[in-house]
């Protein structure tokens, strides 16, 4: 039995799109008679294209309803006068649509604006907010060409790689301009896991390839020499983590931050301290742990950034347990040989986890071995292990940390270096400019920290503006 649907006149494009979809479904149904095998992939693609047409038609009607066509309007307290009407292109998840709208100008030769873009909060000249957000998310995951291929394969966001570059970096720039305020809002609104018993803070660094100008050679350049020579250099970028742990020290959730090399690590540490302070104010029962590897710079940065006086609570210092074992492994082989050394290292591992006297006992075994000066290549494993244990002795209380359920490994920080920087930014032949690198790092940190949705809502909210009809 046929069903009649009443569609208003201003939604006629939507009616046409629905009719075409129904006609396509009927045509496919007629071909499906019988029991033969069916190549269903073309059917999926056809239905996807038809439903995308319905979506575009709906956007066209809805965006047209956002238009304000009067002689004068008031935007942000300023009077704007209508200049003329013209067609504008808006970009949706299903493709672009064209809508006629009124254009306004506040002053002679000033910028022209339209009510649709202002009320909907479009970005970068016609890109709707959810579309721009999706494109930025794909860009932080991979290159713009990979994002383009993903969109084409899925039948969504069907735009060029140049559009992904432009829109993704526009979203990144919009977030960067408000980063401090947005991060403050995010940490205040953070729902700390109920099962959290401790929070660890960490910092680490990793080299990232950057593009920098290369000095021109003296004399007249060769015929085919580049006009602006560049070089690929590696600079140190920093990342920080705030991780919640349960009663066994297992990680529950990690907040990640990163910065390009030109940003002083102290600025990143200021953000780390602000987050830690907000967390302690919300959950003063949490134990706070500074976790890092043995690099003196990282240790000092972390101690200066997160201190007990500012936090108003006890802060424990722990050295990453696995870095300690890495230092002890070659020393054990020098003392006992390869096979026996592996057994001794396993014993040391258990002792460090369970016995408070383990550090002193291991130091005694190393110093009395008489093999401190033995070299393996350019290193002296026994001497380096002794120095490492002596310099960090106050950070090696693993039995006490385990009894309190504190974490003893900085794996979350180490993994952040890999996921935030290495996976995305250190591909073969990659090189970055500082501005574009900062955009990708910020967006990727939000995605890896599970803060994408609230952060992007706050990022794009200022773009939405009311358009009031002038008296």
C-alpha cells in the first residue's frame, strides 16, 4: 500500500533526492529475483551515493533557513548593511551544497560576512563544524593524502588532500589560539576515574625532523640551484603525561601534551603543574608520583614543575624500573657471563621489587667485583651501573611503592613519545614547519587523551555568532 508523505515546498530538493533513492531501491529489488549470487558492493556504493544526496538536500534547506535577508543587521554590537545576495558554497560530510544568501558589510571596503556562516559557526570559508572536525581528526591520524583516500573509500568527506591540509590546520590554529583557556576548562571538567588511587606525572623528549633554511654557498648559484635552499634537521620536542592509576598501580587514563622544539619545556611543565593542581584539588586523596627516566634534565624539569609546596601534598619520586634493569643487564653479563648473567639479573629484578636492601646489596656486588674498569666497546657497564644506582638511590624504593599501590614504570610517557611524535611525524622523508607541526601535535594530543569531543566543541564555539535584525 503506497504511503503519502507531505513535504513543504522549500524542501523540494529533499523530496527529489528521496524519490531517486526509492526508485533505485525498487530497481535493485527487481534484479534480486531468483537465487543467484549478487555482487552487493555496487549496491552499497549506489545507496551511499543516494543517501548522501538526501543529506546534501537536507543541508541545503536547513542552511537556507539560517539566512537573514534584511537591510541591516547587528553582529557583535556593530551594525552591518546588506550589500547584495549571492550564492555561497558550504561543505558538509556528504559533499558541498550551494545556497543563496545575503551578504553584509560593516564599513566601506570592509570584509563581507553572511548570516549562515556566522550562525552555523563555519570555519575556513564555508566548512561546517562537524565536517571540519572530521577532517582535522583524519589529518592528525595520517597524511592529507591518506585522509583523502580514507574519505573516498568510505564515501564521506569527499574532498581533496589540499582541502584536508587547509581545513585541518585551520582547526589546529583555532585551538592553538585558545589552548590555555580550553585546557583549563577541560581539566576542571575532567571526571577522574572512581577507582583511581594515585596520579603520576612524567616528561620525556624525542627528536623530530624539521625543515630549516640552508645557507647559500658563496658565489654565483648554479643554474638549477633551488631559489630557497632548505635542509632537514632534527630538533628535540617534549611531551608530558598525567596518568591515573588504580590500587595496583595499573594505568587507567592518560592526559598527553606535546610541544614543538621552539617552545621551552618549562612552558609545557607549567601546563603539567596546572593539571596536577586541579586534579589534587578535586581528589586530595590521590597519591602523587613523579616518574621519569634517569636523564638529569628530565628529572630536574619534573621536580621544578611539580613541587610539594605548590601542590600542598606529598610527592613521591621514582625512577622508571625498566630503565634500572637496562643499566644492570650489561653489568651482570660482565660479572657473570651471558647465561649466568641473565639468571642474576632476574634475581636482582625480584630483589628490587621486594627487598629494601636490594640496592645496597647490588651495589656491594658491583663494587667488590673488581671489574669496574672493564670496557665493552666504548662503555664501562659496571662503572655506569654503579654510578646510576648511586645517583638515584633515593628514587629506588620499589618495595615501598608497591605496598602503597604506586606505579613504578614510566611506560605511559615512553609510549606518548612514540604515539604522539614518532608514529605521525617521523615517517620516511618527513619534515615539518613549526606552525603546521604545532597544529598536528596539539590535535593528536587531544585525540590520544580522549578529549577530542569536548575540546573541539570549545574550540569552535566562538565561531558561532548571533545575527540580530537592526532596529
